[in-house]
């Protein structure tokens, strides 16, 4: 074969290879474009579609902000609510004034001022769902998530957000890690007696106007998962308990937990009242000083149905079943038990859900 023919064959082969490479690149680009388009059915029954990963996200609730942060998307957050304060990156954004108003009072004008390509709202507040309708009519992409009343709904919200923003695998991993941590708690308390729990979200001086967490609530499920028995499980949601009902529970309550963000009374005064009241001082909770006041981030892990809900399960399990787990929650025999941001020190790993749950799963099992 002549040298001229060999050159022609070589040129032809090169041309074929070039065409093949171009075809592969084009196909890859088409596949990447397709993978960036995601559609989810949100809590309002609306199909929400994004054609590319969002670059400017507005979060309208603290629990939503925590999920977005868990997806490693804090750099895409452009605005949050006045109450969003976790993790630190979210708090920094809020402190810098990048907010859209309160949880119950979001501002449409403030939201659109951030030129968002994705707004995530909660269906727990009418003002947010009303704003969502207004935003959609103006051409903005809005995802409405559920107000979670159980941990399965938390998982659904995580998976919904993850799929829409193109991080479905990360969302699935996060959910699996949370499930693993809860399974570890379940294994630890298997066969144990369930202490009676009264979880109070609000009360006034003299233990009046008391609002406990009842059945069908996320807190109620947290109590159950942690190995406790909610004495107000027969009540639905959050209702003010009558004086008669409260008196009927006193002799059976082993642990009392109270969130104090909105309480007008101090932990010291409330604790003293339980120990001096003729009826409540005879309760197992008062006799053993098993009365815990939750404030700051330790309160938030119960009030925000999000990634850190598992922290709440772990914390209660540590308190109610201290001999079954490696963490140690300080307990005063006669003083006032207050748990705040330091709750992270009492979990088995020594840290909270710093959005690296795989590490926590390992340390929880050790």
C-alpha cells in the first residue's frame, strides 16, 4: 500500500474519531440538561418544575432553612425569616438583614426584592400560602412544603426539596442517616419500661393556662420514639388542658419537659411551684426533680420539624434512659434543670446534627 493511501486512511480514521467524540459530548450535554430539569408534586398538589439548579433561594421558615442548609445550599440562600438562626451561616444571613419578615408575617415585596429563582414556603401558615399564590401569579417558582406533624412528613419534605434542587441522592442519604439514628435509639430502649411524660409548650404563673403537646403532634411522636409515654396522648394537637385534667395526671407524671420561649414565668419560679404545690409535689417528677426546662436551640429541636428532630429524640432518650446510652445529661437533685444551646454536649457524639449525620450514626453506636 502506498504512503498516499496510508495517509488517506489515517485521515479518515481521525475524522471518524472526531465525529464520535463530538457525538458523545453532545449526548452528554443533552443528558446533563435533562438531569437538571426536575418536577415535584408539592404540598398544595401543584407540579413545581425547575430547569436548572436554583441560585437564589428564599426560605420562609426556620425548618426549611435547616433543610436547605443540610443540602449544603447555604451559599444559594439569599433571604430567610426573622426567626431563622440555625446553622451559623443562616444566622449570619439573618443578622445581616437579609430577611423577608416573620414566620407569620412574610412580605411579598421583600421576597421579590431578592429576585429569587426558588421560594420555599410552609403550608402551616395561611399568610405564607396566600403569598405563594401571589408569587406564582407573578411568575415566580414556589415550592410549598408540609407542616410536619410526624417524622415521616419531615422525610417527605427533605426528599421533595432534594429532588427539586437536583440533590435527590443527598436527600436520600440524609433521610437514611436520620432513620439509622432513630433505629439505634429504638434498639437501645427495647424492652424498657416507658416513663410517663408531660411536655408543656406554654404555661403561666401558678401552672395556669397550660398547653401540653397532645396526640397527633411531632412532639408526641418524639416522646414515643424516645421511649416515653405521653400522658396527654388522648388530647388532639395542642389544646389548653383543664385544671381537672391536669390534677388527674399529677400522680402519674415521671418527667416534665417545658419549653419556655413564650412563657412569662421563669424556670426557677415554676420549679419552685411544682415542689410546693400540695398536689404536684407528690408527683414522681417533682419528687425526683425530673423537671426540665428547654430554651434556645434545645427548644428549637422540638418546635422545628426538620433535620434536628432526631436530636430531640436522642436528647429525651438520654434523659429518660440514662443507663442505656453513652451521653450524660446533667441532672440536679434539688436545683433547676435548664437545657439550652448546650444540649449538643449531651448527645452521644458531643455534637448535634451538624448536617453530617453519618458521623453521628457511627458515634451513637459506639
